[in-house]
C-alpha cells in the first residue's frame, strides 16, 4: 500500500472528482484511476461507485476512510519525529496560546531557548480560552499561555503571571457608549451582553457572566459564536456589547471600541499554566529562561505583534 495512494484516496473522498484530484497531484486521470483500482484490489473491496455522472463512497469506503486518515496522521507524525532526531531534538514542548494575547515575544523566546538547548523543540497551537485548560487536562499540550483568575491557582495546576489584564466592554464604534472613557455595570442597564460559547469547560467569561446576571443585566449566550473573531463581527452587526480583553482587539478590525470598566474583580493574570503532575526538568528550565528573558517587559511588550525590532532586547 503506497502512502501516496492514501493521500490521493483522502482527497478524492472530499471532492468526489477524479478530474480535480488528478490535477491536484499533477497526474493524469487514468493514472489516478489505476492507483485507486490497485488499492481496491489490495483491499479486496470496492471503495467508490463510479458512473458517467457521479462518484460516491461505498459503505466500505466510508469505513476505510477513518483508518486511512489515521495511517496518514501516524505517517506524518513518524516523519516529524525522525526529522527532530536528525536535528538532534530529543524533547518537544507543546505550547497552546491565545491568539492576540501573546505577541511576537513568545516564538522569539522559544527560538533563543532552542539556540542554547538544541535538543529541545517546540510545537505551537492557537486556541480559545476555554480550550487550553481542557487540552492540558487531556495531556494534549504541555504548557498553555492563557488568562486565569484566582480559582486556577493551587490544585493540580501551576502558573506564572507575566502581566495583568482587565476586562473591558467591547462596543461597536456607533454604540451609545462608544465615546465613554469608562463605564460601570449600572451603565449596562437595558443592554444585551453577548457571551460566546468558547467551550463547555469552565472559563473566565462564564464567571463574569454570572456576575452580570446577578446585577440584573441581560446576558445572552449565542451557541453560533464559537470564537473571538465571530464575537467581534456579531457585535458590529447587532449593536450589542460584550465583555472582552485587550487581546480581542486583533479581531476588532477597527470597528470595535474597548472601554475600561470601573468595577472590582475584573482583573486577570496572563501567563503560562501547566499541570503539576507533568512538570519536567525541561519544562521548568524553559519557564526559568522565559521569566529571565522577559524581565522588564511591559504589558504592551507582551502584546506587541510588530516583530523583534520593536521589543526590548531579549
């Protein structure tokens, strides 16, 4: 079984077009047909039903699809591990982070660390705030750069606060509150505060939502808003408001204003969290390096997305 044929099979299952699949792999349609026929002969079963007008998966093809995907994922994972081995990398730190809440500094610090510790590599994945703690719990990432409140301290998670952030009110530029220098919860009377469904896991936004409801403010959870970009777009389209943080500005496209909230209990810590049970010498070594390299950084430095030339020397 050729791995190239599995790639062809997977693309064909998604577009159900021999013509388009052949073009994508720069082969003729007849060559692709031979590859698929050979795969079917090897498996001893038909994967596709083909006629003059359509192509569709058979029941067996649908069953094989799941296994083919796993084979390709495992193959690519193996290639990655061999590549790391050739490069002398024996440990990998898997990092999940919030897009916008951590700017240019994070990959730069990681690069500097790898220069001094070439045996350590990094994998990165952008996540939403509700997903990071869940992925840590599932051991899918080793360290999450996120926002957290006092309730995450202690227990099974360790943390380090790099900078402090504070909830703000996100409103469209045309909103009645848009020109205010600050607002209180009382100013939200009569407003609808949108709350996105980042995930079912507990997150800081759900805690703030409870506080707003206790103050008599309407909080509307919209299951169709699944990420920060969708939240900012919905605010502009509906003229509603939302609780947000500075890192959401990257999604606002200049159409949303962020107003400070004059209330207690709106502060958050921003920094890495990790499971105490999964602490390793490599993880703690990187954390120590990170803290030293970013000593003296301001909040703006941590959020900067302008590149290395605009950051304090690392």
